[in-house]
C-alpha cells in the first residue's frame, strides 16, 4: 500500500518539472531579419551639421540575431542591425522638411532573451546593451559610437524543428552625451547642470529562424 502512495507522490512532485521540460529546446538560432525603423531625433546642440534638430527619416532596416541557449528558457543574444536613411530638418509650419544628408544608424548589442510557451509557439522578452553607430555621409564628418540599450518582445513560431518565424517589436535608446551648445536649452533648475540628450528609435521586425 505504501509503494503506490509513494509512487503517486513522486509523480505529483515531478509533474511541474515534466511540464516545464515541454518548453523550447536547447538549440542555437540564427535569424536574418527585415525591419521597419521609426523615430530618432538629434538635437541641434548635439551635432555639427546644423543648428536645427535633425530627424532620421523612417525607413527599412536589416540585421542578424544569433541566440545561444543558456537554459531551456534563456538565451544569450548577439544582435547587429543597420538602417540606411536620411537626416532631415523641419522647416516649421507649412514648410515641410528638407534633406541634409544620408545616414547609416547601426546597433551592435549583447543581451539576454527569456522565452516561455511550448515547443512550437514561444513568446519572449529581450534586453540588451551595446553601441549605436551614427554615420552621416557628409565630407569631413566622422561617424560616432554611443552607448545604447534596447528592450523588446515578441513571439517565435516554429514550423519544424529547424525553421520558424520571429515577430518582434523593439525600442532602442542611445546616450548622445552632453554638449556645451545646449546649455541654454536643457539645464537643471536647481544647479544649472545640463542633461545629455537621448536618441530613441522604435523597430518592428520579422525574421526567418534557422535552428540547429
């Protein structure tokens, strides 16, 4: 009589672990992505191209993510993503916008991805840190690397053991640092210290997952 009771107790104790084991498998995932990126304004005091604020035109982007399993739920993620766009400034009411220069905005990040769900459909959340490279195509201007971070989430849908699709929304946040030119515009009320400006962008992506 004791043995069946002990066996039942063991089954009940292992049931949550067995259910968790049904989650995503340990596998490396290589994912080429196509994206639409929007947002991104560089304050006039943070650039040498114009005294006006410059906006990065919304456009497509492309990239690659490489995910290495740390557990059935967690992955180490490497991300590289580039947008080729145009810097524009707003001429005010009824004035439209004017193009200044072509620009490439690239992100190179290292992060953590946490996923859940079952073998075929896995929602996920991801966070990363790295650098943003802003490269205006202007003679005499140099590219700049800035500290950046990102937060995102989405879902992975697998059609087989090795192929699936990744749908993702992500926000990028970059610190452009302080610049003496903006002291008159963005200063703290109490101690007259100026804040650095942030460069933020959003991105919607779809990717083809190749798992092995």
